[in-house]
């Protein structure tokens, strides 16, 4: 895909590498949640591609729901403010919740979601993120399943965006501004 003028894209994780890792995560989740009622909760919008692949790599009956939170907008740094824009459609009482995120950066988003979902009577709440940028963490979050650790660089593709662009790139790419 052509980058917008003034921007350059460099592949950090190829679609093939991502697919292999997602298969592995799916197998682990399948083993860990045998016999337990599972709901995957995708955090919109960034997780939609990862969630679509991950849920098909999990060989268990499961439900899917989504939460939408305020995002960074055009900026590439976290404001630290988390606000629910779309709440869950279904109750999580009596279910094991696995939150599916695209990337954990400061940890503020997942920290908020963790508290929010535990207060709603889920049997357990665990976190799964495709990407982790540990160097930028502001609050510790228990990340039970993680795809890749990446350095402190802004990435797009495979669902991740900047200002709504590049979500449909098959690879995870570094966004370099010139
Ligand atoms: P946190 O609350 O700082 O952990 O931010 C998590 C959210 O910030 C993610 O769900 C993304 O929407 C966004 N984000 C953080 N880093 C990046 C990035 O490198 N590219 C695109 N979005 C990012």
C-alpha cells in the first residue's frame, strides 16, 4: 500500500509472522479454556482484525462482544483519558472474559477495562494483546497472552491506525514521518 505523502511504512512484523503467532495463541487459549464458558471482548477499533483471526484459531464454543473506548485521535501519544463510547451488548456474569487488544502502550486502557469488567461479575478476566510496548508502561497490567513485544515505535496495520488510516495493511508496519 502507498504511504501518504510525508510518511513511510517499514514492515516490522509480516502478515505471515503474525498469522503463525496468532495460531499459537489460539492453541494455548483452546487448552486453557477447555470446559469453561468463554467470551472474547474486542476493544474497538484496533483489535478487529486480530480478533477475527484469533477467534477462528480457538477451537471452543465462545461468544464475542465489543467495547469502544476513546482513542488517541490524530495524535500518536496517549492522553491518559479513557472513556467508554460503546458498552457491551451482553452481560458477562458467569462467563470467563478474555479481553482482546491490539497493543498495550501506557497500560491505561487495559487497566481501566480490567476494573470495569471485574466489577460486572465475570468469573475471570484475562488480557490478550497482539503487541506490547513495555518501555512506555505507566501502570502495570497483567498481560496473560501476548503476541509480540515491540520497541517504542508507532506502528500501523493489521487493524492499527493513525487517524483512521492504514488499518487494512496486512503487515504490522513502523510509521516513519519525514
Ligand atoms: P494505552 O492505554 O496507552 O495502553 O493505549 C492503548 C491503545 O493506544 C491501543 O489500543 C491503540 O489504540 C493505541 N496505540 C498505542 N500505541 C499505538 C501504536 O503504535 N499504533 C497505533 N495505535 C496505538
